[in-house]
C-alpha cells in the first residue's frame, strides 16, 4: 500500500515522504496512529507541493545559518578575568561567559549550550571554541582571556569598564584621612600633647 507520512517515522522517512509499505503495517499501525494517510492522486500532488515548500524553507534556513556561522567564524572574543600567580584565574571561564561576551562585543546571540570549549579555561591565554549553529553547521572562533584592566583608582574593573559592586562600600580617600591612625609614635605623642584630656 502506498502511503504519505504525516509525521517522521523512524526507519521509514520524514513527514511528506511517499512510501510503499505492507498493507497490514499501514492499516494496523500507521493509519490508526495518524502517522500516515493513504496515497491518492490528489494527496500525492499535495504531498509533493508540501515537500517542495519544505525543501525551499529548509534551503533558506540553511543559508541563514551559514550566514550566521560566517559572522562568528574567525572572531576573537575577549574576556577579562581576575588572575593570580602563574596566570591562574580565580575560578574558570565557562560557555555562559563566552556567550555573554559574544552578545556584548558582536551582538551575536548563541545559546551557551551550543558553545563547546576545547578545554576547561583556568588560565590567561587564547583558546579555541566552536559553536553549533544548527543544521550541521559549526563556527569556530577564539576566546582570549586577558587580565582585568586597572581603573582610575588602581582598582580592577570588569569587561564593561565599570567598577565591581564591592568597591562602592569601601571608604573613599577623604574618609580615610579623617579616620587614619597616626603613622609614627612621634605623631601620636604630638597629637596627645595638643589634645590633653
């Protein structure tokens, strides 16, 4: 019996495919589960039209994916991170960090689960990464992990150039001057003589 698949069937084909199957398989499995319909002249023409439309859409989607992959391929994504001795990071750079950096630096949105790092990043340096863009298309790019840049007050700043949140609670230089202890014993004695209690 000739049938037209309405849904993908493992081992048989994709939706819209016209297949010749055993009569019992069609009547007892495919048709009752609405996985296929019997092929008639009208339904075959309709299926062929759907298959052509599906092929055009798939081709257009593949072109868009390839264009997006070309936009990512060869890019260098820079991530600023705190590092200690021997260029070891305090923590590691994850696929989520790379996805955020791609969005901020190039305006490219890729799901973090689609980004594969060649190795776990625990040190400063340049690493290779790949992104699964879909439809079997992959894009390769580089991830450069650089030390944080010192801000205006000698403090390290983040990628966006703003100071980390903890810095806001630290006292400013003028507050330090009022609360400072005398630097030497002589200054302490002079202060005690000037303010006898």
